[in-house]
């Protein structure tokens, strides 16, 4: 059976909200408490994501020093 390779996968999500508020602290509270952070946003609010995958090492490479 083929050995699996480990990959480092990084998923970055970005939400941009346009919030009417009295000040910075009020806007932050509204974003934290009153908004749902998912892909269902309406204009002008936006949601996007980026997925990065990097090969890391195989199980053989992880243990190669122990094999010698």
C-alpha cells in the first residue's frame, strides 16, 4: 500500500464588514457579537478565502535517521 505524505494546509478566511458605529470599540463589539462570520455576506460586506498546501515529509523521511 502506498504511504501517505503529510501536507501542511493553511486556510485563511477574510471578512470585510462595513459597520455603522459610534467609535472603534463599538464597531469591534458589533463585528464580534452581531455578525455571522461565514460565506453568506451581502454587498458591501465581503468574504473570501485562500488555501495554501505545502508538501512536508513522508513517513519514510520522518524516520530516515532511525533506519540508518
